[in-house]
C-alpha cells in the first residue's frame, strides 16, 4: 500500500510522537525531503521514554532456533540488518542496505487487548539504500508502518520480516541456518536477492550477550550471518543487472539505555579475501574518548569466532568528509589494526556521500579494505556505520545497530 505524497509529513510527525512517548501511530510513511530542514530526530529522542516493564538483556541466554529469527515482543527494540557488496557481470559495483526495525509501543505488562483491526502493539521502520559506485549516486528510502492489517510484521516459522512489499523471507530449517530471499523496490530502484549462508551464524560478545554499558541490562542479544552468498537482480530505471556478491546479516534485540556520556558509535563489518570476517565497533563518548566496552569479533575461515575487546584493536581516522546537506563532518577513511593478529588494514569508502537521509541522520556505506596480515597482502569489502555525528548530545538511548 502506497500513500500519496501529502501524507508523508503527517506520518513523520506522528512517528515523532510515538518515539518520544505520545503513544500514537499513523498508517505508513515514506522518505522525506533530502534537505537540512527535513524532520530529524536525535538518537536520544528516537528511543526516549519509559522502559519499565520490558525484558532486559542482562545475562547470557540459550539461543533457540528457528524461534530467535523471529520477533521478541518482550523487548523494546530489535532489528534485522542486511548489508552487502554486489557486482554485475561487467564488474559494476553496488552496495546495498535493507534494514527492518521493530519498536514496541508499550511494555508487555501494560498491553491491552485491541478489538480494532487497526490496533497494534508494535511499529516498524525500514531503510533501503543503494550505492551505485560507477555514477556515483546514492539512493536512500524509508518506510514507516504499524504492525496491523498485514502492513508490517515478523514471524519465525515461516521466517518472514516485511513492511508492505519490502521483505525478507526464508526457508526455515530446524536449526539456526536459513536461506533467505530479499526484496525491495522504491521509485526507480529495485533489488531482489537470494542469500545463502556459507558459514554458521556467530554469537557476539559473551555467548551472544553484547555488553554496551557497565550497568546490567545495558546490552543486546546479538548474532550475525557474516558471509551470505548473494545473487539476484538489481534494477535502476530502465537498466537491469544480474548481480552477485556477499551480504551480512546483523540481528539484535534489547531494551537498553546507554549512559549520558555516550555520543554515538563507529561500526565496521568486513569480509576478507582470506576467508575471515571482522566486526568491530567503538562507542564514542562526549569527551572524545572511546568507551572501554567497545568490542568486536574475528571469524576464522572455518567459522570459529574470536571475541575482541577494545584493547585488541585500534581505529584511526585518516580523512574526513563534510555533508553538503547540513555540514556534518564524518570520518571518511580509517586505519584498523589488530596487533595480536598482525592485521593492518586501510578502509576506504567506495563513495564519499553515503549519508542516510532518514528520520535519524547517519552515514552507512560500502567500503573496501586493503592491507596485510602477518606481512601478507589482505583485502576485502564491507560496510561502515557512523552515528551521533553532528549532534551536540546523542543522549541516553539509541535506535540503530547498538542498543
């Protein structure tokens, strides 16, 4: 179901009301004007409000599949986060992001039975972006909807996450592995991919409990499929491309509040030519220091994960890029080192402007890596996400990859 343009602003304003605690919701919405004056939420506004009554990620748990591929209504927030790098038969390079966010309107203890077909306990937001490196051009779209009338939702068996006709569906097996089909279309951009895991899923942190703050509950349950073999069709206007490459799925749920001192984060996910994958994130404080609970995971070629603490890696920003929309300055090239593994990488965006012009402004884009491991050449592709830049105070809560 697509809304006429005059309803977009209404949807955005009502989304703001929901996220800051007013408790109302509108049917759906679309991406808004790509200008500095467009409506925008800070990270703190996005998940502010009362958190009592929700379950917390405060201890390790036993993961259960296929159930954990589906929704977790006891927790405030969760997401299914797909990114990847693709190439056409002629070698044209594309990056993509398709992300689904679920946010609960009320805690389970406060929910009441709704008799209206419009009634819902959850709202969904989805982001779809495409980087066309050859042009270069960056496309970004947003959708918003209530989980009612079949407009949006998620299920474990069969595995499905959707917002209108943007969707991921899966061939759910008895265990954790699942092959998926991804589909999104907006205006002149369409993407349909088949995703097949080449490795088992990885639990991050302490057996899947990824701690983001010192207090109990300042954490998320976090797992990933780090190497998804991907193939399908991409359409740009009248051009259609057969594409293939590698994708990455990040899966998290939580009810967490980060401390007042935290500004945002820099997240890196790389698929390397030696068969390894690397995920690291650093949480930035307002003081400019990196929070000591920043961490990551190095996945061996055989799928064995190795947890990295903030002491195990170093990230140095080498260049910056200034947004032409509002002047926000982002880091734009990095040196990433893991001394204990003798890994030394330079990470460069495929395109400078991969800024997400959505309700929450952030930078997320396709990158390439070049460097060495134990003195031998090493390369790869991946994605980087940068949040909290350009905000005076990111506040005590976040809506995005970390929670």
